[in-house]
């Protein structure tokens, strides 16, 4: 039966996450926006708390509980609301608090997501409980992740990694870096694998930390890998070079894109709620019964933004729900990411405009949200990459036909 | 008008005009003389008599949600959806072009829609209908399915159900007993939920149609726009600003004195043969006010209508998507399918993304209505998305076909006109 409300059983989780966002994130939000590269030590205690939450149930916590599709014998006709949905709901609430701080949460990195999603049981045991960042992008390969140049050569029982990685979220603070590298550059995407590199590996050299437009609480590191040796067992997933292997790596994104969409949804809601309050104090109330065009222009604009927010929110929940129900969701995950990413940018900027100097000033968080928003339409696949994925699926095209 | 329609028809059919080469001039003169529209009488209409009243009005039961997020319809809804889709594909779409050209939905299509049971959805089971817990969602799914065939035909077919649904939701026991049995048989009367008025920035909470008390009666004056099959309607629910009450709905039978119909052709929804209802001192009894005339009921009615139009927009938006995909894949330019170009492909992506968002927002609003929780916000949002994104989809549909989209060989220009219309309509349909 169609019901697009937050499931009853996840309401306590959402409330809890909202409390964390309100009590922990919001009070230090501006502090770490200003103190870029300072480690938000307040998060350590919180991270332990969230580990406990993840341990306790199938309720996903802050985002990196992993998105393994269980192949258990549950009735496929039965509607499931599981960890994908609960994780998305948690991420929305936490990012309503502060998206930069969520990205800085120990042990909640995208690397953790990748490990949780594709690691073998031994790898899970070996790397469990550690904080893992994800290193894909290179100076010459951004969206085109099949073009990466970092190489991995098998030498006895070890792989030797060489190359350069940029834009590694939490790269300085994490315990592990999941590095994408190619086993054979002549074999294209099929040869691309991910490797778990310990942060203290002597072959992994931190070049610098970036100064950014937004999410300044989160560190963004650039590395050089120079004869960086990792054990053979550090290769995540299947070591065979075959086309499907890369598809497997890319499938990780089907699972993480709804999470990034959820981040965008959370930031968008924060801006809308604040703006609604500001407009009310300026004498503009949003009236849902009266046609938008019969209301003040600010109210009509707000309604428009809220409508985009709602679409983004629903698309995000749908993508997660499909994962919970083992339905292929690559199309819906990219739709959610595309819609949520652009909506977040449009709405946060629109809110700054509506609130004028109050929106622009650093005494409020509106301007910060508008700066934080932009990355959400870029990482985990830019707007344009999402549109490509959606188009290929809708039109039945492969990546050589529609480039 | 000094010239009657019969006379005009004779004139149009005669060779005289052609023989003396004055047809163009006469036609232009006629156009000038009739811009205000011909007025004809409303339909004669049947006699609605109260069957045995239930004593207290039958009402729609709440849907019993398990409290889980779910995008799939339940079995009954899926059945209606499937039937609606099959009917739309087999009957509605093939008839759409002619219906648009002729401004008429074939009677056999209306009869088949009745067979589908669309009018019974809003009638409580106690009165022979099938109104169930999930009725709003079911109606939205049917609206979407039929509008995938054609929005104008969907409007023509579903308009009477709006009246049945409104009476089923808010009517008194007496009104239910009087009017609802007619909607459960084969011969469902044409009927209209008449709210929209012909003026810019129309606000359905500030009506220019007035209902004044006169003794025990109400006397209505005003005009209602874009009514489906207006000249055939036997029953109207007319929104009027009632003296001492505020905006409310009145049950007005077509044979009431003081009613007339003007033809009102519009940019879209042409198969619904839209017309304008003029009320000039139309007198109805005190009991004609729907239910208790509560403002909350009226506002709920507005919001349910917005969900209904949103559902039609979703169906037509999906029709655009389904049509442009094979077109841009087949159409070649510069030596390859135009869909190999990002400018084209990304437009298709956006149609997919925004139509999915519209659909989910519409479903959410409808499901909330079924659950008996407030849905004003969700209805307003569904409407905003459908008015704005729906129109963009209509425009992109034509754009992707270029000049071919602009000509009537392809349906995209019709969808362009219909998607504009859906964002303007108030009332007229209900979920």
C-alpha cells in the first residue's frame, strides 16, 4: 500500500539523530567552518555513540554501516524497510545539523561504506572498527574514473602502488585509505581495483590539505603514493581482471549516491526551515491552501523551493527503499543524487537571497549552507555524470554511444 | 444574438457563400458577433429523487497503513491501475487526436470508462459504490493511467466522479441518497464540480460567484469556467461565496432556472468540450448547500482537486517521456542518433527525474488524504511541481522533436497544451 511517510519504526532514530544535530553539530558548526583543518574533537565521543547504535540493530546510523544486500530467504513480495532507509533518514537529520561535521565523523567515511559493501569476511574482520577514507580522484581523472593512472603491480605477496590522489575526504584523519588503482592500464576499466592502504604506510605521503568553499570542517587531502606496498589481501573484492569487476566497483555508487542525496536533502531542509522562520518574522506566512501566485512573491518562491525539496526527499527515500527491497536502483539512485544536488544549491542560494543581509551574514548559518551545498552537486558523481547515467538507462545506451 | 444556431448551421452548409465568395467575410463577422459565446440552455436533465436515506451520511473509511514506507500500490489499487492502463493504451490514445480535433470524446469511450467503475470509486459501499480506504490513491492512479492515454479524454471521463466523490465525502445523508445511486449504474450522468472562475489570479477562497439568501432559498450569481461536457451536465456542484457562510459548494441540478452554458474552447483539454456555466439568479433550496457547508470541507475539496490534476499531469508527463525516447533514438542528425548528444540526452534525463518527483509527491499527498491526516502542504507541493515541472516537460517534449513536434502529426503539441491547462485548473476533478 502506497505510503510515503517516514516509517513509524524509524521515527525514534530520526529523532535521536536530530537531537545530535541540534545539541552537538549546530553549536560547533560555525567554529569549524572558521577553523579549517582543526580536528573537531567533539566528534570522538559522538562517534563511539554511533558505533553503539550501528552495533545494536539494523538501523544504519550515520551513513557507513554499509549497504550489503542480504540474500536471505525473506519473501520478495513483502515490503521491507531496512538499513538503507534508516541510514538515509539518519544522514538527513545529521546533515540538517552540519554536513561538514558528518563527513568528519570518525569511522563513517565513504571508504567504510565501500569496505562494508564489498569486503570479504576476512577483510571485514581485519579492517572493522577503523576509519576509512576513499581515494579515487586524480589530477587528470575526475568524473572519468576509468582513466585513473595510479598503478598497482603485484610483487610477490604485495601490491606496489604508484600515483597521485587528490580530494580525499578525511584523508588526513582516517586510519585507512581505500585507493583506486589499475592493475594494467592497457586493459581499461576492467583492471581497476580498490586497495586498502593504512594511513601510516610509509609509501603514502600527504602533500597538502585543501582550502575550500564549504564543508570546511571536513579535511580534504592530497596524497602521493610512491612505491607504496600493501599486502595482497588488501585488494577489495575480486582480483580477476574482467569487465564485470569494474561494474562491481561502480555498484558501490548505487549504494552511496542515495547517502549523498540524503546529505543534500538535510542541508536543503535546514535552509528552508530557517528561511520560513525569517519570512514569518517579516510578516510572510506560507499558505498552502491559496494558489502560490495569489501570495506574496517571497511565499511563492518559497513554495517553489519547498516543492523541489519534497521531490528530492522522496526520490532519495525511494532509492534507499529499493535497495532495502533488493530492487535494482541504479537509475533511481542517480535521479535522487541529481535532483537533490541541484536542489540543494538552488534552494540554499535562494534562501540567502530571500533573507538578504541576514542570509549573507556570518552571524547566521544560511550563507554557510549555501557554500556547503555546492560540493553535494559535485562529489560522488557530478550533476552531469548523474544526468549521463540517467540518460543511458532511459535511452538504453552504453557509455561509448552516449559519452 | 439575432441569429440562431440552427440558422447558422444552415448558412454554413449552403453553397451560397461559396458561390458569391463571401464565406471568409461572413465567417469573420460571425466571429466578431459571437466572441462572447453562444448561450444555450443547460441539459434537460433527469429527475434526482431520494432513495431510502441512511439517516446519517456514509463516509469513506480510513486506510490502514502498516506504517511502513512503500511505493507499491496494494492489490486492489494495482488492479484499477492495470485496467486503467490497458484502457488508455487500447482505447484512449487511439481516439485522442480525433477527440482533440472535434472537441468531443466518443460516447463509447465514456461508456467504457463507466464500465471501469470510475464513477463508483467515490460512492460509499452502503450506497452501491466501491469507495474504499485507499480511494484517493486509487483515483490518482486511475487519473495518471487515463491521462497517459489523453488528458482531455481523462478529464471528460472522470469529471462526473468528482461530483459523486464530493457528495460521498461531504454530502448529507439526504444528498447521498438522492444523487449517488445515479453514479453506480450504467447511465452515469454528466456532472461537474464547478469552482474555477474566468479571471486572472483566481483564488478559490475568494469567489466572485455569490450565493444570497432569499427566504428559504439560495440565489446564485456568477460564472464558472472550463467545465467538462458542460452542455450535457445534469448536475453541478457550484462553488459560491455564501452569505454568512463563506465559500461553499451547492448542488445545482441542470434544470434549475437561471442557468445557461456558453461554449468555452481552450488551449487544452479539448476532448472535454469545455464550457462555461453562467448563473443568473439561479434559485436552489436551502438544502442545496453541500453537507454542512463547512469551510474545512471546501478547502479539503480544493486540495483533493489539486491532487487529481497533479495525477493527470504525471500521466501526461510520462506519455511525453515514453514518446520522446524512441524518437530521439531513431532520429538521426550529423550521422548519428540525436540521443547520442548530451544536449538531447540530458533533456530526457530531466524529464525522467522531474516526472518521477511529481509522481512521488502526488502519491504522497493522495496517501495522506486516505490516511485522514492533513495533506494541504503535500497537495500544494504536488500542484506546484505539476504546474511548473509538468509544463517544462510539455515544452521539452515539443522541443526534442523540433519542427516535427510543432505539427499535429505527433501528439507532443497536444501534451504541451494539456500540461499548461492542468496547472491552471481548480476543482473539476477529485481524488
